[in-house]
């Protein structure tokens, strides 16, 4: 087991840049605009062969109680309380500000060990700030440049005692992937449909920021938890608006982060607000999920506010049937993220879809089905030539992908759709994308004829 390091400080001092430097990945959103980071983001970090968990946090701000900034600060304080060590980052170029002093007093009262980090100190530009920083009462500061990778050896020395303590306690960090690899579930949807509220209810804690303001979530926040004896990595994502409405750079970065979350997910939960009509944007998101080859379940949130539930459910299913024929039979689960209604069922549905997404069908069973499907609906003529389909085999799972061997590669899309729907129905594969690739058989007499 590794130790946990939280990165804290006022907005725009370079916390996310340091997070990206130590994780070796550009996962945290970085921009010159202050306050880009709002939620806690965790990552696996490594420094000089020392492995640990690092947490990026929102900037500490002195804000009115109940405001978004105040809730962000509360999240950061909670992260500090739960960490083994906190890196309090200040801007070496800007010097020590009254806000730095205010929050230095705040974190000094906490039990967590604090290491003061002076960032943006490349080329000796922060010498005056380093001298002044002793007044904050955290001892010798660590001068670094997160953007240029300077001072990391000194940061290693400051963190090394915590790694040594872990080893002494017999909690060595075990490298390599665990046998029980987490199932990754991404929660997507339009802004303000209740995605973050759903995450908090599943985790039974206020792990991510929520509120009436639209677009609170920016980073894709991944959290590990267990349900039904299985480890799950749950990813809360930023709301996705129509592309024409996305103009700010930060929102574009947030949407790109959401797209990456979908690409790495195994199962995607598309959250729909029961009080808002299903719009084209939901269809666009669902189509994206299908294109990425992910299993999908639709969660209708705020179900307790629907009066005629059977009629509503029937209408949603009809819309999905018409707009998402490539995901025929998509699972729909009515929920309430506020009360927790049917959330266990939602998670069990994700488990079921994960199994279908990984399903492998034996070649014998597959070709018995194919023979029957060809008898029911024979392939059409192409250029006055009859299509001869020889056999079929499964190429891979995640999603189920098949190769169809034929005397021609020009099989009409309509017939491929027929085979896909028949395959889905026969082997019970709802909500899971199916891929069928055509491979033309070689003519054994071609060379002789030439």
C-alpha cells in the first residue's frame, strides 16, 4: 500500500501542472484562467522510483458560506484530512499573498503533515519568495518548477520519509495489475442532469461537487469503490452540450476529457433528466458511446417526479428504438440520484452488460445460428450475382466482433443489419455494440485461370 499526497494551495499556483508532472500524464485540465480545477482528482504518481497516490484539488479560497467556491474549499480540506502528507504550493513569482498566509494558518491546525512547495522557481527567480516563505512556519521550503521539472530531487527527499514509514509498517506497494481489475463505469449526459449527485449517492459520501449551477464538473473524476464484491472505477464527467454551444477553452478541454473517459470505460451510464425532454444531444452522446464500442445503460433520473410512469417509459423506449437501432434493446433503468431509488439495480445492470460486452460465442453455435439466419432470409443478389456466405467466427470481445467469410465484400448494409439484429436477439446481447467485418474468400483457381 502506497502513501497518499494531496496538492493544495490557492488558485493558479501550478497544482495541476505538478499533478501532471508526477503522474506522467496530461490528465488534469491546465489553463491560465484561475479556478479550472474544482473536484479532487486522484492519480498514480512516481518520483525517482517511489510510488504513491497523488490528489489534485481545487484552489483554496476565502468565500461566502454555501457558495461554489466555499464548497470547493471544503472538498480540498477533506482531501487534506484524509492524506498522509500535503504539499502546500505557493507561486514563487507572485510572492506570498495574504490568501497564502490565511490558508497556511488553516492547514497548520490540521494533523496532516504539511510540506511547503515554492513553484515557478526556475532559474532562481523565486529567491525572495523562498526567503519569505519561512515566515509561514512550515520549515525549509522545497523550490521546484513543475512546468520544467526542476527541483524534483529535493521534492523526492521531502517525501521519502513517508515511503520509508510505509515500508516499516509492512505496507509495501505492489506493482502490476491486480487480478481483480476494476470495471470502469463512466457517467455521461448533458449538464445539470444529476451525474455528480448520482456519483455521491453511489459512494454514500459528498465526494464530488454538486449544486444548482450548471457545468460545475470540469475534470473527469475517477473514484474506486466496491459493490457486490467487485472493484469499480467510477468516473464522473463534465456535461456535454451541443458542439455549437461550446466556445470557452476550458469547456472544450472538459468535453475532451469526457470523451477520453468514454474511450477508456467498459460500461457507460447515460443520465437523462426525467423533467427535460430527450433531445438530440442525448442521441449524439449515445451514438458516440456506440462508436467507441462501449456497453451502455440509460438512467432516467428524478423518476419520482414522473406522474404517468408506464407511458413515459414506453415513450423513451420508442425513441431509443428509433434513434439508436445500432444499440437495439438498450437497457433503461429509472432512478432517483437524490433518494437512491433503484441505484443498486443500476449497478447490477452495469455488471450484466459488462459480462455481455466480454461475451465469447463458440464457432459451432455461431455457425448453426448463421445457417438458420440464411435460411430465414437469404442474401440478396449483387450485380446479378448471388452472395455466398461461407461461415462466421468471433474475432474478439469488448465489444463482440465477428468476421463473416463470403465470396464478395459487397454485402449490402441492410443485410448486415439483419444479421446483427438476428445475432443480438439469438444470443441475447442488448445494449452492446456488435461489429461484423466481411472478409472475401480467395478464389483457389484464380492463379490457374490467369
